[in-house]
C-alpha cells in the first residue's frame, strides 16, 4: 500500500492523529478487516507499537475489535468516523468550557488576580507594552483593551479593516454603548463597507477620511494600539501591531485625531 506523505499529513491535521495512527488506519481502510501483524507490515509500523496504536484508534472510534481469534480489526466507514470525531471534539470542548466557567469566582482565579495585581504594581507604566503578531492576536488584544474602556474609544482603520472590526467587535461596541462610552471610527468609506457602517451606525460615530491612511486604536486617551503594516499588502498571519500603555502619547494622538475629526465627512453624507 502506497499512501503519499502529503495525504497522511492532511489526515493528521483533520483527525488529530499521530503518524503511526494514520498509517495503521489507512492500511486497515485498504483491507477492511486485518490483524495487527498484517497492518504493521503494510503500514511499515513497528509490531511492538501496532497493538497500542490500534487500541488508541479503537478508543477514538476509528476501528472495531472483531470477536474471535486471531484478533482482527474492522475499519469504520470514514463518513461515520468524521461524525464521531466531530462529536468527540464538541464533547471535549464543552468539558473544557465548563471547567473554565467553574473558575469564575473560585479561589484559584482570585489568587491569580492577586498575583497579577501585585505584579502590575511593580511595573513601570512605560514597561506595559508589547508587539502583537498575526491578525487573530491583534483582534483578541483589541477586544481586551476596548471592552475595558470607561470613556472613549477612537479607531482609525481602512475600509477592509472597518468591515472586519464590525464583524469581530460589534458585541463589544453594544456593551460600550450601554456604558455610555463614546466610540469614534474613521475610515475611507467605500460602497464595500456600506453594510458594515449601517450595522453599527447606532453604536458609533463614523466618518469618512480620504487623505489619511493609518490603523490605530486609542482607549480612554491612555492605551494605544497601532498597526505598522498596510493590511492590503500583508497576509493576516504576518500582520504586526504594537501596544503601549502611554497616556502621554496616546492623549496627544487622541487630541490630534479629534482636531482632524471636525473636518471629516459624516457617514450619512459620504454615501449620498
């Protein structure tokens, strides 16, 4: 049996299996029913490992142990395996979520918070900074900083960035609106982002800017997150942002933004 390495790699990613498991499983699929020894020879897996591997596959729902001697194994149809893997993943995810939810209000979380608070007290404000690699991490950090806003959130972004932020941060904007936090968003408003603007027009003030191309977020005039790359020229995984807790610089940039804000075109007029 010849199975290409790239195919085995895909199976490992899709089904969360190790190399020996995918080799034994594909060997069994090609035979339907087989012994551990036969599968070891076909898959080029050490015999000393084949029984452990088959036991693991059996627990995961990929194979069935056939009654009788010699011990043989039966392959489960791949379509059924997919459903079983989905079910197991959902079950494990639910268990982990429950475990994390149980942490809320627990002594463990309280102790972690005490450790963090004590650590922050020893840190100079200028040391509270870091770089963020990858757009996924960028948006996770933006959500973290924005949801803790008490007075204002200022966002400058691109048309594509506006669409992404509405999609990712709308629930956070809704909570901030209820808290009375002012949200200002400036971006080059195009027909492509018209629906996104419409989606949050009651949550934020949105204006169109054409001559300024930048991506940053200021929270309460204290925290600043700015992206150093043009999002139209970089792959999401290579996007880079820098976060700094710097009231001195953040408030200055916020004031400059508000001066420019006066001359920007409101969204309602921009789409006329």
